[in-house]
């Protein structure tokens, strides 16, 4: 009887572990980038990326632990096994795919210039081409090691760049006039414009789309050669798209959809 009971308990434990793919998973994120990942006044970690991460964990049977990391150090820290996933509005690009794998996209990825309302600067021509001459003598701010950093460095040679570790200091320097323009994601800026400090600022020029620089969207970052892990993350995201959970999380932060076009047809 005792042997039978022990065998049943062991079998049940194995069944539970296998069905839930139970494992502790550390998630790397910035913790300083509202509304995507940030701490409330009470110290609680929240935001769009954080909500997506928690829903993935719920569906895949992961026990999550969040690790705060500066944006430029996210990929090196993932490779060094400081954490297992990156959920920090990380755009999927060819350059990054050489170092890490990505899930399917869970957010669209484009770029915009932002400056004072009424700005006459034209960083992009009417036909959508970069116009570096229009920014002679100007300073443009952006997040260090972001897709915008690479885009601007290559497409606007000679224009002075001011690089920042987080959006808080980037926006403060825009407000104070230390930079003439910034380059950032339009989704991020919508919230800024609604804030009292952002009321005097607006988009400058058209929305910029570039698979080469901004990729097909934002994805979850994983280490290379972990196909079972990647499949669990992808399945969780697909389930969120299909059953309306993603839409509910989306609407918590924005009135418009941020769902990548491939899932939003």
C-alpha cells in the first residue's frame, strides 16, 4: 500500500511539473519607462510590458521574478544569464537577432521626432527622406543603444546627439530646452502630450517606418537555442491575441491599438 501511494504521489508530481512547464523565470526590464515598465509611488512595478510578462507567466506556468536593468545592458545581461527574458519594449531588429532570439511581435514599432509646438524644423523631407541639413547646429536627444540611436547615427551624420539612459531625463532636457528635438516611439509620446509638462510639444514631421532599423515590432527577448521556452512564450502571446486579453491590457493604457499589424488585420 505504501509503495502504491508513493508511486501515485510521484506520478502526480511529475504530471503537474510537466503539464505546467513549471520553472522560475527572471524577467529583465528597465523599471523606469512609463507607461511600459515603471514603479508607482508606492514602489510597485507596473506598466504595459509588465502586464504582458505576467500574463505570459500565468499562461505558461512560469514563476516570475523581475530584474531592473538599464536599457543598453539588457541584451548583455540576458546573455550572461542574469535573467531569462527581456520585456522592455525591445524592437526586433536584424542586428539584435544575431545575439538573441525573439518571440512573435507583441507591439508595433515606429519612430517620431518631437519638439516644441510650431517648430519649423524639417528633419524629414516631404517624400520621407532624412534631411540632416535641416538640423545643422541642433541637438537631438534619444535613448542610448535604442533603435532610434542607430537610425539617427546612420541617417543624420554630423548632427549632434545627446544620449540618455532613461526617458525621464530625456524629456526633462526637452522641456528645459537643452535639446532641440528628441526621437522616440509615438506610443510613448501620446502620454507625454497629455501631461501638463508636455502640452507645449508635438510631433515634428511624419511617422517613420523602417523594418531595417525599427524591425517588425517589439518582441520578448530570449537567449539563443531555447526552442521549447520560445514556443511557450509564443503560444501565450497568440492566446492573448485570440481571446481578447491583449486588447484588455492595451485599453488599460491607450485608447488606440498598439497590436502589430500582422495580428491586427
